[in-house]
């Protein structure tokens, strides 16, 4: 008994082709799952923020206040809440910080921030410069779910085609019936093909003549115009 396969060697090609067809269906399902899970909105663990006009420096573990500019330029900024500094790096092109553990007001989100302030530090947030970092890379989630679908599909296919007696007996009997089929010879297939082609041409010619006759008739009684 090879790998526990029920009646191994019997109904070989029917079982193999059935497994191939089911495998393609499992791959299509995995591809669909990959595409669908690509749009998952996973929880964020941190936010990378690009800063401009930075004055001072931030230190990891420091608490920073984040603000949103008011639509009215004369009004004060809106305080969103606080976040903890994870990392901070400054360069001649600006500064980059990673903020974690948001403690924000109701309905406020880190992507609304326009200003970052802390002890002896202030900086503007560049336009569209807040990039959320998901708690898990979405690519890993996509790969894991697609892999589970393919593995599950492979196990189900092996069970149905290889080990389940009722399914295997059906496929074996199907293979036996296929061997009883009297397949046409090449000469018979070619002859039948030419008969079909000839009949199609003849029917098309008859319909063309009938169409011309109807056209002449309706033109004669002034229903149609040339």
C-alpha cells in the first residue's frame, strides 16, 4: 500500500486528472484569498512620521504631544493627545521619528497630526508624512492564509482521490467505463469533420439565397428601399 492510497494503481489517469482539476480550483481559491486579504485593515503598532522645521531633538521613551492645525488660521491648534517616541533620527533633509502607544481623544487618529511638541522640541509634520506600521506585515497574513488554503485543498484532494473508498471506487469504475468506449479512428474523425463543414457551407448558402429572395420581395412591394 503506497502512502495509504486505496487500491493504488487502479483508475490511475482518472484519479490523477481529477486531482489536477481540483488542485487548479484550490490554487484559484488561494489566489482569490490572497487578493481579498490584501485589503485587510490590520491594527497599527507604530507610526513613522517625517518632520520638518524641527527645533531640538526627541529621545526614545519621551512623551510627545501631537496637534492638528485648525482650519481657522487665527485659532489655536487642536490637541489630539500624546504618543511615545520610539526612535528619532535627524539629518540635513529633515527628521524622522517613530511614535508608538497613542493616547488620543475620542475620534482622533495619529494621521491627523500636523505638529509634534515635547520638552524643548517642536516640529511640523510634512504633508501626507504619517505612515502607519501594521502590527503584522500584511504580506505575511496574505501568504499564511493562501498557504492554509493550498495545504487544506491538498489534504482534501488526497483524502477524496487517494483514501476515501467510495470516491476512489467511483473513479476506478469511471476509468473502467472509459476503457470500454469505442474511440473513433483518425479516418472516421476526418470524414465526420468534412461532413460537418460541408453541411455548414450548404446551410449557409441556402440561407443566403433565402435572404436575397426575401430582400427582393420586400423591395418589390416597397417595404424596403435599396
